[in-house]
């Protein structure tokens, strides 16, 4: 049974035999003192330019890095050279294979009643139109829920248009709320007979750069052409629908299935002194979408985690080995994540943490460690507080790349970044280096450095995390 907040207060007062006035004078437990070395590492990281150097080099010298592409292979080679030059040990590439998709021609235009071009991009995994495109009337859905409720067969010969408008949130929760229009909307439209689907981009911006991203079709469902309209063009299209006349659209999307190609993970380590204490795995994903240069998604994440780990190379070796993993193919299926788990599931992983939410400041920390290691949570929270980072009331969940390890029970810490502007640029041509604020990037590095310095040297045995 769950008690209300007033009931909880009354219960606690009765238990402690305190009056409300007395209770207000009871101070909360004191935060643990922050180790001087941890504080020094944290504060020095606020001036560290390593992360910016990494993401600047990656986006300038490699650029966009679609999973399974030649560019992603060049990125792996670049990463090995960079991580080796930074002093990491045991730097290597572990390859695997993935099914690879590549975009082709992408055009959209209203034929009637108000002829004009629209900005569109294909979703990853989209089916293809004929080379000459297709022309059909659209069926308008104001939300993903409306598409779900459409009768079976009601979209035969039509182009579905889903116009749910995502809003910005600090914690990124709106992505989960509005994202299904992209994640599974095309699959649903295909099953209801649509010849194609266009959606309002899953983004919080107001511009003409469309947002791409992966979509997924069930086995046995033939992929239909699936595109994302820029938010401004989708809003314009919705205004046309509101005028009450049938809207006819011409759509050309010609992506190709390239079959199986190579992807892989880049791994580098800060060796620890106690092999029995387990490995701390941190990182992000090396691949990116092709529209921008993958600066915030996720050049920043691999840069932040590597820069933080590097700071522990300069002093005494940590108790636990810190393993930096730059995962391949996060965007289109997670082949790198699966490959890492299959190759390393027999090793003892003490803790995992992932950075994959841009480069704006860390504002919150969340934990999922066993009760026996609760003191670690307190020490990390105390070390992060001077950076303006608060402690979450929710348990950490990890991210896509570490998900197999989290499901296997490995403890996890989340350093939550401010996502207020992240979905303005996510999966768009605007995902470029100039979206990164160097000051906020360095705050990330300081937060990760403090967290790593504590967990890599913690005397506690982390064991298995509590069940989710």
C-alpha cells in the first residue's frame, strides 16, 4: 500500500515520537566528506579541453558515420589512433556484422490543392517508392493514438500523415511519449493498407531541417516508404488539411538495402590493480546518422567519457579497470552493443554508465546499485553537488548500448544531461560541432571524472543491481 505524503509525515512523526515543530528542527543526515583527491580531479577537469579536441577531430576529420558504412570504418581507425595517443592501454577494435540501409532520392510535394515542395527525409529502414515516386491522397492523424485507432484496411491506397508535435523537456521524456509515431507508426500504417507514411519530425524545433531516425517493421510486414517532414512543413501541411479540401501528395524515397556489412566497437582501458574487483564500462556510440556530423549524437558522449577516463591515467592506477567502449551501430539496431555483450558476458562487470544525450550540462545523477554499496551513491552525490547536480529519486536505467549488461544485473549510474534543446538538433543536418557549448562540455567531463574516481576505487563490492 502506498501512503500519501501527509500520511507518511504523520507516520514518521509518530514513529519518532516527535511533534511537527520538533521535527522541523531535525537536520537531515550530513553528506559525506568529499575526498580531497576526487575534488581536485573534478575541479581540474573544468579546464580540460580533451573532450572538445576529440569531438572536434572526429567531426572534422571523419564527419557523419552511418553504421556499417566506410565512414564508420574510418572512424574506428581514427578512434584507435586517438585513444592510443591519449595514453590508453589495450586499445583495439572488435568487429561484427550488421544489415545496412542507405538513403537515396528524397522529395515530397503537395500536388493539390496548394502546390508546393516540402522538406522530407527517409526514416532508417524505410521501404522505397518507384524511382518516379508515388502520388496519393493523405489521411490526416493528429496523433499516433489516432493512427492506432484507424480501422483495418482504412488506409488502402492512401498516404498516412501523423502530425503529433513533440515538446521540449529537460529529462527528454517527451521523446518516449511522441517517438512511437516514428518507432512503430510506419509498421501500423502498413498493416492498415497505407502505400506510404509521412510523420511530423520527432523534434522540438521549429525549422525546415527534418529529423531522421530508425523505424521498425514486424517480420512479415512489407516495409512501406516512410519519411519525416520538417516540423515547419508538417505544420504547413496540417494547416492545408484544416481548410477542408483533399490534399494530394507526391512522394519519392529510394533507399537501398546494402546487405550485411561490417561494424564494430573500439575499446580502450585504464588498467586497474585488482582484477577481482570487476570492470567499470563507460562510453557512448561512435556511429551517427548521415544528415549532420554526429557532434551531439554521439561524438560528445564518446569524447566526454574518454576525457574523464584519461584523467585517471595520470595518477595512481585505480582499483578497478575502467573500460572505455565506443560502440558501433547504436542508431540502426545496436549490433555493437549485442556483440560486446556476447564477447564479454563472462567477465565481471562492476558498473556501467553511458553518455548519449548531447553535451549540455549534467543536472541530475541517478543510481541503481545494491544496498550494500549505498555509501557509494552518497559519496558520488556529494562530489557532484558543487557542479550543480542533484540526486534523482528515480533509479538509473542506463542507455541503449549498455542495456544488455543492465538487463544482466550490472549496477548502473546515469549522469543526466539537460535535454531542453537536444531534440532541436537530434538526427538533423544541424547536429554539428557549433551546437556544443565548450563550458557545458567541460562540466560533463568534471562530473564523469568525479564519478569515475569514486566508483573505480570504491572498497565496496558492487555485486548485482536490484531488479528493475
